[in-house]
């Protein structure tokens, strides 16, 4: 069924379809309409779930961590400083291998205070051991939430579903609402291997030593390092599981796409503009204009940021003259985080092949600064002509 | 109110294995052992980093035979909420959820989550075992460290501020049950847990825990020190049931006796109070006497 709704509603509908049974949230703009919607579903009895109005984001994820440990499919959502306030719990959730799904409605972080969109919040959580997926439209938001639960529960790793605040969260778009029976068939009930239960007591997340240690049966149990290494291995292998999720989803709902990348006019392109989230659709407009001028340019949306689809990305960019990475976040003191990750993937797969593209970095839309399509087009036009700067260049800056 | 327990009437089943990693003479070992006997098998525990994390043992060995979720420092009460919500979603209305946190994890970093859960009225029991400092990290001051106590970060002057009255804060949440207990009176603790199990919403227990390395006394005197705190009227055993305050056990008996041991005796038994001056001790004695004058008056 096609409906017209805003991005937050798309996420809420996805969570409802997934039958999350414990939801905890603390209000922060621009996430609020999403969690308000969920509280509405629960109060009206449309959704059989416990909705916990917690007193902080730290507690929101605490509730989800405990709920997931006790066997519930749990959900929370946040933005900006709310996500930063959660940071300790974000690390805890992945370390404890809990398949929580969290929507991050991307917003700039303070100081100074700013409530508008950029992606510094979720990018700053890059190294927390979560799967991070970026959405570019409302269909992707609802579909990604559904796929995220399937993937998370398969690999026992939590998933952040990230989408741009306001640009996606508060705008209305038509999208296909999956049928509940179809979602139930796609996503079976959550049945973890172990959950907290008095009949089967276990002590979870106890102090774990640097070295391996004998258990009571005389078998070697993992040390902290083994446990963390398994998280890394399983995250890397999650790329494969993500591809399976995409295929499975297509089987049920007919929408199939490359799970990791979203290329646009890239096949014959000499230059490719790369980004995360809604900006990639804006860059498609720029690419169309530049194509009319004869600039052979395409756009590559990166959907999975962690685990990073390094091999797929390097293969897709092989032989291109230039790569232009446009980001709404920055690793302060160096360059955009996506820029660094992309360069390292290119180095790994293309070094010595003679086909390493020139890579440039542009920073745009920080703190909600309007990204004018004319400015963006001009930036891509200039970058396609040759290297603008070694340092990241801020688009629309008026210093 | 059920009959008062005796040491012989306690269940013989143990929920804590012997030989834990707790310090010799640790008051928590007593309170935890007896507390779990009262809670029983159908219980899920939540524990933040604290001395109890150490007592619980190192992976893959655990000293507690009940299911236990170790959580981040500030999130004990919120995690209890999460487990409760899940039990509710699973249609389980019988399993007890209990948080066990230290005084730092309760009165300082965990207070926000505890207040949130209490305000929501989430149906679980919260135990604050109060050894009056961050003992697990090497005896630093906490919100519940008493005035005058020497700690690792109040090394010469002793703590200059009053102990935070956490049970009063929790009582202000209008809980169905708030109790102040002591590891030196384990049967009082046991009976109080049994009494509150059927009450709705959040139940709060504050347990005074003598700590040999943190307080500075020979481990063999833990019970003696704990009892002195009560017998001097310095720390009171009580319960607040639906807003009704009542002294219990040894503190209740002190009402009849109308006689307290001088608080100096309590301070003398520990090295952490060694810099308290006579004037300071007199001030504290005055405060205690005034508090008890109030108790006596209520009793008349």
C-alpha cells in the first residue's frame, strides 16, 4: 500500500511492523515525532509493546540493553547530544552483542547549540562496534528498519539506522508500506540463544581478564581480547549477512538494491561524487546538470558505513579519474571520516594498479547550513577539473 | 507482617557460592547472602560496577547462582526497568527484579536513573549497600560518606560535608516501601525484604555496610562496628511503609531503653574518624540527641 508520510513516521511504522516489544525513549529534536508516534501506537493498543518514557538517553539505551538481554526486541531513537549522552551505553550494547535497533535522526552536536541537520552525531559513534546504515529517502527508512532487525538478530550486533533530521524526518514523501503478514514472514520472532531467566541463571558481562581463563569444566574461556576480536570478525562478516538480508527482503517485497552502495550514472563516469544520506540525492541533480555540460560525473551513495564496504567501494571506483567525497561531518584535526575510510579502501585494493583516482574532500551543510544546489554543482564542476585543495574545503563558508 | 525470623528459620539454600572475592570481613557478603535468601530463586539481579562486581567473580566463574545482568555505573535502575518491561511483555508477573548497587552507584552517579524509575513506579527492589565511599576504587568519598571521615581524596581534613540522606530522597518519591537496614542486623534485612515483596512499585533498601579496609578496623569487628552505629543512634534501622515511618529491630528497642551509647565509641572503633575533634564529636552527638528526642516524643 502506498502512503504519504514523513520520515519519522516511516521509521515508526517500520518499528511497529517489526513488533518491537520494548521501546524506551527520551525526547530530543528532531527525533521526537518518531517516538511520539510509537507512544501513540502503544496507548491506542495498535502495538503490543511496553513504552518506557525514561529520564535520559543513557537510560533509554539502558532499558533496551536490559530488555534485549532478557529476550525482548527493543527499540530506541535519538539525535545529536542525546546520542553523545548515550555513548557509554552504545559501546556496551555492541560489547554485550545485543541486537538492538536504534534510529539516529541526524543533527549537529553542541557547542554551540544548534538543532539543525548534519551527521556529526552518528559519525562520532563510528568506532563503537555498531552496524551503521544511512538512508536517503523514506522508503529506505522503513525498509532499513525492517532489514536491520533481521540482520541484527542474525549477527547479534546492534544497528543504527541513520537519516537526516528535517530533510528526511520532517518532510513528506510517498512510499510503499509493507504488509504486516509479509513482515512477519520476513522477520520471525526474536529468539536469542540465551536470555536472562531464573530457570537458567547466568551472570552476563562480568569482569573479564586480559588473558584466557579456565572455566569450571577445565575448558579455556575467552579473555577480553578474544571477545572483542570476535566482535570485529562478526562485524566484517556482517557484510555478507547484509547482502543476504537484501536478497531475502527482495524475495518478500520485490525491492532489490545493492546493499552497500547506491550508484547513479556511475558506469561511464570519469568522476564520482560520494556521500552518506540525503545529500547524495541532491548531488544527483547536480550530476544531471553537469552531464548536460559534458562533465562525465556520477554519484555514489554509501549506505553501509560500518561495517565499511571497502572492497565493493574500491571496485566501484576503480578506473575513475576523480572521487569527490562530500560530507556533513568531520574528524576534527584531519578530514572527513568517510574520506579517510574511502582513501584507505582505495589504497588497499588499487595501490600499484595505476588506477588510483584523485580524491578530494568537501564539507557541507554543517549545523544545517543550506546546501544550495548551485553551490554544490559549482563545487563538483571545479573538483572535476582538477584538485581544488589538499585540505577539506567547506562549501558555502563565509569566513 | 510475618513472624520475625531467627537464624534457624532462614532458608538453608544458598544463592552465593562460598569463597567469593570480597575482602575478609566484608559486610556486603553478609547482606548479599541473606538478601538473596529472602529474594529466592525466582529473581533477576542487576549490578553496576561496585564491590559487588568483584564479589561476583571473574569470567567465566560467577559466585551468584541467580541470573545477573552487569550494567554500566549509572544505569542500574533503568536496566531493572528494561528487564521488568520484558517480563511484562512475556506475560511473567512472578519474577522479582532486584538492583544491587553501592552508595556511589546510588547516591551519586545512579541517582537520576533511580529517581526516574521510582517516579515511573516500576515494580522492583533497589538495594543500596552503603559502605560510605568508593571502596572498590580505593576508598574515595561519595555522597554518603559521613562528615569527618578520612578517605583517599579527603586525606587530611576528612569529608567536610554531611552524608546525603538517600532514603529520605527516595521516601519523597512516595514509594510504597523504604527501609534502612544494616549488615550487622541481617535478620531485620531478611524480614523487611519478605515484608515488601508484595507491595507495588519501586521498593528502596538502604543497607549500612561496615568495610574493614575503608573504615579502618580489624575485620573481625565488622558486626561490632555495625551494631555500634545503631546502638549509638548514629545510623537507624527503620521502614517507611506507604508513608508511615517506624523504627525497627535494635533501633526500635532503643526507644524503650531511652539510652544511647555515646557516638564517640563508634568513631573510636575506626581509624577513618581519627581527625575528628572533640568539638566536632560534640556537635554530632548533639544532632543525634535531637533526632532521638524527636523519636522519643513521637513514642509518648
